[in-house]
């Protein structure tokens, strides 16, 4: 795992530990990425006090990888992107969340966040979290010259373009934003955030 100075943000960015309320939660947003989707879902299932936010693309992709909306609802609260103004984003204004997580994030989501475009539930969550000073952890998928990703029925080799890398670097410059580029770094960022908040995994995370 590469050294990443941005991981320090999991400890010192966003809500101060002394101001985090007992009722505040993690907000986990899923996009249309199938890359590391199963691993991300496994993590969110053991993260305490977590609500799920779905983009329309996420709702399309989840069944392709064996996840039903009903099963996800059995495990916690699920917010869907069914309004033009992304109404569920209003939960951020109510001080309901101390951390927003977008994992996995498609290159499209990374590009939109990088250029201030907020036309989906995850990108709206990112934009409003930044305005409110809430830490947002973004797990970007297209971070290597060659990416082997799992499609619904097979493994596919992708070669991200220069524009993807440029958008990624731009996103790293945002305040209250922690960009992680591997599953290991995502786990580490969540571990640090849990420690900072005085929380623990619901069960062993390996």
C-alpha cells in the first residue's frame, strides 16, 4: 500500500471529535461502478451507524452483481435518487452525518465532483458535504495505467485515459475531501475515522 498523506484527513478533517453528536452517522453513496463493488458493500455492512445513498446507475448495476434493493433495505436505511433536486441531500443540513463516503466512485462521478457538477445523489452529497465542512471519502477506481475490473459475467481490462488521471489529481486538492486509490487505503481511512470518532467496526473487518 502506497503512502498517502491524504489519509491524515480521516483524522483531522470535517467534524471535530468533540462536536460529533451521538445520533450522527456515516452516509455511504454507491455509484454505477462494478469495480470493487462487492468489497465496498462488505465494508459498509460492517461499518456502524451507516445509511446508504444510491444513484440511478447504482440501482441499475446492483442487481447485475447479485444485490437486491430489498436485501439492502433489510440491513439499513436506503435513500434513492428519485427527485430532480436530490431531496435526500437535505439530511446533511440536519446535522445527521459526520462523514460521507462515495465508494466505489466511477470516473464519471470523479469528473463531476472535480468540476463542481452535482446532478446525481452522490455528486450532490459530495458538493453539499464540502460546503458544510463534512469529511467526504472518495474511493476512485480508475487510478492505475491498467485496471482489471469485474464485469457482471467476466473480467475486463481497462486503460484509463489521461483525463481520468487529471480529474483525480484535481479532486485531491479539494478541502474536506479524502481521495483513496485502493481498497487497502479505503480500509485504512475508515479505520482512522472510526478511531477518531471513538467507534468500532460492527464485527471483524479483514
